C-alpha cells in the first residue's frame, strides 16, 4: 500500500522542482562547414542573407581559429516565467496575450492601474522590476556568438561585429522568443494537468476487469473516467493560470448535465451492439468519451473571453482591425499545446471507435482497447505536448526560409532597378 501511495504521489506531484537555465550551442568551426548552406543553422543562413558580405567575414574568422555558434535556450529561464506569471495574475486577468507579444516585439508596457501596482507592492512585488527581467532576458534566447577556440581573446572590433550580427538577427529571433515564452508558460501552468493525464494509464486494467465482471460496465467506466480525469486536469490548469475556485464554480452545473448525458449514452452502447448497430454503438461510445472534454474546452475559451472583455472595458487592450475578443480567447487557450491535441482527438474519437467496433467486434469487450478508445483525445493531447517544441522549431525554420527568400527577392529587385 505504501509503495502504491508513493508511486501515485510521484505521478501527480504538485511540487515544482528547481531548475537551472539550460542552453545549447551549435558551432561552425571550418570554412568547409560554412560553404554547405543546407547544413548551417538557420540563424547563420539568415544573417548572411541579410548581408551577403558576411560570408567572407565569417570565413576569415574561421581561418583565424574562431568558431561561430548559435546559442539557444532549451527552456525559458525560470525567473522570466515567474515574471510573466506575476504580471498576468496581478494586472492582466490571467492572460498573457497580446501584452506579452507586444512587449517582446516593441517594448510596449502592459497597462496596469495604480490600485494594481499598490496591491502588488503589498504582496512584495515590484511590477516594473518584473517587466525589466523580461526585457533584459529576451536577448539571451537566441544569439550568434564568437567562440575563441584557441583562447587568444576577442577584440573590440570582433565584439562590435557580433553585436551588429545579433541586431540583424533579433527581428526574426523575436518570433522564437515569443513562441518559447508562451509555450513554456503554458507548460508550467499545466504541469499538474499533465500529471493527471499520465495517471490515466490506470484506466486500462480497471476497465478490462470491469468488462469481464459485467459486460457493458467496462465501457461505461472507460468512457467516463477519462473525462473525469480530464476535467480535473483542466481545473488544475486553470487554477495554475490564476483563476479562483469561485470563478471555476460556475462551470459545474453544465458539466454535471453533460456528464449525466454522456453516462446515459455509454449505457446505450451494449444494447446497440446486441441489436446489431455495431458501428453506431462505437460512435456513441466515442461521443460519450469526449463530450465532457469538449464541454470543458469550450467553457475554458469562454472563461478567457470574459477575461479579455474585462481588459477591454478597463482600456488595457485595443482590438486591432480584424481582431475580436473571441479570437484573442482562442489564441490564448491554444497556447497550451494540449488544447490542439484535445480538439483533434475529440474529432477523431467517435469515428475511430465506430470503425474498431465494426471491423473488430471482439475488441469491443477488451478493456484495454476500450480505455484507449475512450482516451483518444488525451493520447493525442499528450502527443501534441511531446511534439510541441519540434513543431515550433519547424515553424521557425519555415519563417526563416520565407524571410530569406524575401530578402533575396528584394536584393534582386534592387539590382534590376539599378540596371534600368
């Protein structure tokens, strides 16, 4: 029993572990490496596209025994995440968009009131100090550095060169910085939620046992338990974002009604199978499994929409042409990569369950399979979390490629205009 308790406490641990800031560096050390463009870090390719003469400058540095590297943060420094979280809770109704993006790009300070400033000071927080931390650290996320391979020292001229190189890089790097901070902030706020999703691995064996005790009972359990754990995960995620239990309490009457309907639907699965409507039984099972998760997601978007409505009323945000409060709420909610996975999984779950029930009817009595089908949206959400950083990097590479193409096209136009 103690062993099980210890395992469970580790699985859903709510304690934040201390972390140190971690970076990695990709270094080019020879002129031969510099000549193979497709193997170079995108950042180096970009600054050479901005100023083609840098190719010769970099090659000269490499010939003199230097290395040219791209230093990137692996995760947003904890102090920056803390500053973002504090400003979000104290002054921005628990939201991080669009104030964070505007500040990172243009150093436009978020709007806060004198009362909010005073309230923060009583709690021992200096909001100007918090925003200064974000401002100063933003230059450390992506940086091109000169590596002194032979320990001979870097001259003032070379320091100035690298400063200019990073000035050219920064407008593009700010996209990675914005995405990195936003993603890591969402990840930190949902740590407990992710732990609860991991805890769903116990659903399979329990569903399998229940299905053999009483046919149909495992289906009800598999369809309902995933949703209950998902709802608990969502509540912890929203609490991590700063919403109070009182704000979250208004959700429960709707969730209760949906849960009753979902449970009723799950009880209809076995009768539908017995009457020969096997695929329909699978679709009903899939819908029962995702209904609470979808309701939860929609409610969360509504919660953020009300937050943005209060910010707009207080004059803290001004909608740009084409923007809407709902659009901002959707962007805010989808900064959490699990949300994208949840919607994708919820869309697939009914069809997948219907196909499995139709083509492999024996699996409809297997608790492990039922648990997998009932947790489709959670599984996809988990995959989205694991893939988020890689996807983010792919988007950045695509943006760099587009920027370089525009630069080269602009250079071509300039030359054509000069010829004319």
